[in-house]
C-alpha cells in the first residue's frame, strides 16, 4: 500500500506515535480502543490534515505535534503549518461532513441552520443579495450583504413579509372603506339624466304657475261678471223706461211750446202767463235734456257693462282640479328628480365600492406574491444546498428530505445511518475522485453493526473514504471495513 495511504501521527495528545492505512478506493476505517486512548485526537488530526484548520493537542513535554499522510504533513507548534499536496480530494474550508449528520446543537432549527451552512460551504456555492432581490414580480428589494446565506435569506424573507403586511394593510383599509359604503334602497326605472329631470321639474313648475295665474284671472272675472250682471240688471230695469218717458214728455213739451208761441201773437193778453209758462217749459226742457243725457250715459254704461260681461265670459274656465293635476305633475317631477339622484348616488357608490374591492384584491394578490417570495427565499437556500445533489430542501426553516415515509421528512428525524449516507452523497457530488471525510465517534457508536456495514459498502461504491472511531475494550488500533 502506498505511503500516501498511510496516516501517521506524532505527539498527538496521549499518543506518541501511531499510524494506520486508509483504502484508496473508499470505505470505512475505524479507530478502535478503550475510552481515553486518543481516538478523538487522531480524528481531529485527520480532520486538520484534510482541511488545514483547527488545533492539534500536543503531548505533554513536547514542542510540536504532527500528522502526515495522503501526501500532506501538518505540524502544529505555536502555529499551524501545512506542507505537501493532498493526494486525495477533501472538502474545502472548515466543513466537516459529519456536521451534516449531527452538528452537536440541541435546538432543532439551529442544528438545521448549521447543516444548511455546511452544505453550502461544501459545494463552494456563494449566496448573493441579487439571488433574493427579485423573487417577487415587479418588486426589487435591497438586502444588506452577508457572507452567511441564512442571514441573507432571513433578511430577504423579513423584508418580503414586511412588504406583504403593508399590502395586506392596504387591502384591509380598502375592504373596510368598501364595507362602509351603503346604498339607499330605491324603486325607480325612469331617466337618470339630471339635466333632463331638472328641466322637467322647471317646466312643471312653470305650468303650475301659469295654471294658478289663469285660475286666479278666471275667479276674478267671475266675480266682476257677477257684479256687472247685478249692475246691468239694476240699470236695465229703469234706464230704458226712463228714456222713453222723458222722450215722450220732451215731445209734448215742445208741442206745447209751439202752441204757446203761436198763441203769443194772438194772445197778447196772455203774454205774461205764456212767457211764464214758456220759461217753465224751457226749464223743464233743460232738466229733461239733462236727465235724457244721464239716461243715455247710463245706457252707454250698460252697454259697456254688457260688453264687459261678454268679454269676461270669454275667459277660459280653469277648474280647481286642473291646479291639483298641475301640483301632482310637479310633485311627480320633483320625486323623479330625487329618486334619480339617489340612483346616481348609488351607482357612484357601487362604482367606488367595486374600485375599492378591486384595489383590495390587487393588494391581496400582491401580498400573496410577496408571501410567496418570502417562502421562495428558502428555495434559494435549497438551490444552493442542493448543488451537493443530496435531495435535501428547506421548508419552514427546517432541512427536509423526500423519503418513502414522507414527502417532507425532517432530516433531523432520519436515522444516523441515513444521515451519513446523505453526507456521503454530498461528498461524492463535489468530487469525482476519492474523497476523505471523518465521522465522530459519538455518531458511529450509535449505529448498529448492520448499519455500519451498509455505510461501509455504500462508501466504497461512491469512492468515499471515512475515518471514524469506536469504543472497544482494547488497545488503540485501526480496522478497515
């Protein structure tokens, strides 16, 4: 077996000198011995040899400790020094594949966080703020950079959730405003044109005023006509008779006057009496003429009154019912205008309500997109972690795996053997050559023999070398499985 496949330790804890070989084609090398003989120190030495990190415990009284093998030498005194070139592939940085199996953290969520970090580091993937910044359509967030992918995911998730809550608040406000919009029940199927209805109300108002004016004129004409008829009745009973009698008496007076004039010549003796009689007749004639003029005036007044009666009786008749009808039409026009105003107001309210409901729905859709984006932050972690081709994914902050038992079984609920197989697959995915890894004694001691052999066989099939330890009541020695 090549020296590159031999691992030697010097002054490592309680062990002065120890060496053992590893199978270049993979498999499990188990360091066996009683507790306290230095198995864990050797495992730590192998781990430091593979990744160049950590400290080596120096045997009391010695100045330095050294581990060599796989083409490398690690010497630790006051500082760690590594020389040579590794003949097999190991995992970069401080990542220990056994951290995937059990990171030694009690809290389940923190343990899974450590496993996720280990997976990402193992693959060499790099998380950037840009991976999380555009997970929601049309929204780009600013994320403070961090070398820790979990910190980046958490910051992004919190930001998306904050934006989602803001959208939910907007939706709630819109819903409350929409719920507060109440319409007035109304039964109306007429015109909703405000201008037309207003013009109709004005027209009906005018018609009512005109009807009332005509009705008033009619009532006044009736009253005046009654008075004129009364006057005509009084005049018609006396005026015409008086005129005829005065005319006859006036005629007789003129005859007597002519007779008197004739007799003057013949009756000088009766001159004084005749002159007196003539004067009296003249006086009577003047008085009758005056009365005749008054009778003619009365007759003219009667004629005028009768003409006025004819004119007044020509005024159109306006019954009380016409005003009532005009009032009803006006009230109907006003009611139509009022109801149409309610309908228009209801329509505007419904439009505004629908607008608020649409805004609420849009905000809720946006909130859901942001919630989905917050959840998708775990998808980014899954994508990073799954570069190790393990099938692991992140859901609800926990590392999960699809198994025969469950679609989303918690990785922490798998058996140690199942978790070791996943760790082996992770090692294989990042290397095409034989890869070396360590598994702590604490984990290996918890496995039964069947599981150990199954893991050894699986490791060989994947060309992965595993160094681990197992408590046994013997001196320190190494066994290949």
